């Protein structure tokens, strides 16, 4: 006979947090091997996201499994960016990419903290719509921040343009799904 536990555990919280923590560890490993500031900042952001995901509020409404897949795919996609071809990267290119990464991740981290326990990788409605901090000025500041942070990769290696376009396209899909869920 199994005893019923009165506490309900949302395994998706832990799974989402574990996935983001895994992305964070991969980011840390990429930073150690490449020295790219982007990956160090991605590590910090993914670690913060993992913390909030594990503590997140219950959702009132969720998106489809397909949208969840798109959301996690777009979260992991930055791990695939190509570093500069050996010996090609100049100090100016590195500085430019680092500045884009710093500005972008400041926006992303601020938006993550603004959302707090409402944060989710996959679109869902968790209480009232966030309208504080950056969200009072921009509807999807996190995606704006990611777009800025990732644009530097095009300077580092022009082959990254295809990953960048894919990433931006996935952000648009996620934003539309979030808008639809929050509208109801």
C-alpha cells in the first residue's frame, strides 16, 4: 500500500530547472575552453533561471508540448555558436562581441529577476502579467536582450548568421505563444 503524500511536487519545475542548470554547466565549459564572455554570462543567467524555475508559481494555463520544445530548443541554441576561426579574431571584434553580450545579458538578467517566480521557459500564465521593471517599457525584454547578446556572434564568425536568424525566429514564435496564453 502506498501512502499518499500531502505535498504535491511539480516535477516539471525540477526538470526545467535541471535542464537550465545543465545548459549553464555546458556554458561554463564553453567559457573555459573558448574564453568568450558570452558563455560566462550565459552560465550566470542559466543558473539564475534554474533557481527561479525550481521555485516558480503554479501555472493557470500552459502552452502546447510543441511550444515547450521550441522554448527549450531556443534556450539551448546559443550553446552551438561557432567561435572565431583560429587566429582571425581581432581585439576590436572581441570587444564588440563582449559589449553586445554584456548589454544583452544585463537586459536578460534584469527581466529574469523582474519575472522572479513567474519565470518559465515554456510559455504559461502564472498569475497576473508582469508589468514591473523592464516589462513596463517592453513587452518581451528577455528576447530583446537575447537578440542583443547574440548579435556579437555574427562578428566573431559569419557562419553564425544562420544560428542567429534561427534563434530570432524562435523568439518570435515564443513571444506569439506567450501573448496568446496571457491574453486569455
